[in-house]
């Protein structure tokens, strides 16, 4: 049986509420916890923690957002002999209101895992969004894979996504 239990979680956020930078913010969140796995002879436990500082700078039509993520696991695989793992990642996004109905975005994402290179991720994502109505968005998104081809990442995976998003 696998059990997941959170112990502690915290978040801190400061936000500008007025002026040309209204909506800009700085934040930090983190948590510690553990998960367990039982088998017929022994209970394994993984103590882990995660932390992520981030920011969002808004100035008129420009939006710059960034975040960093770090985590450590004391027993990543829940094996009898503990395997420690650490990973880190980050994202930076630049958004701009091209017109009242058109919004452009350029985003970079990266994840690096010490023991699990199959989880590694490095992509650039441009997109453009058209606000057709107050309750409808149309978007075109491209995603370019920047990782080198290796045994754990044998093929580059590029994507093109068309989105229709509406709410009633």
C-alpha cells in the first residue's frame, strides 16, 4: 500500500495593488512531507521537501513572470535502500497585450532531475491568443524541444496546439 501524507505547507506573497505596477507580485511557497510504502516485511518512507520563489512584474501592457522550483527526496524510489534525489526547474514568461483583443506570450521552461533524466524538460513556447468574446479565447501555441537527443530522450518532441476555450 502506498500512502501520501503532507506535514507542513506555507506560502508568502506580496502584491502591488495600485499604480502602473498593479498586479505585480513576489511570492515564495514550500512544503515538507513524507510518503510511505508497505510490503509484507518492511515499511519504507520518503521524507521530501519542495520550495519555489517566483515573481510577476506587470507594467501597462507588459507581463514578465518567473519562478524557480527545487525539491529533494530522501528515498525517491521507496526502496529498502534509500536513493536520494534532487531536482530543480524554472520558467520565465513574457506576455504582451498587442491590442485589446490579442495577447502574445513567449515562455521558457526547464526541469532537471538528478536520478530521473527521463523527467528532464527544456522547451520554448510561443503563443498568441485572440479574445473573440468576453467568454471565449482562441489560441495558437508552438512548443520547441531544446533537449539534446540521448538514450533517455531519444526523440525531440515539438508540438503545435490550437485551443478554443469558452465558459458559459
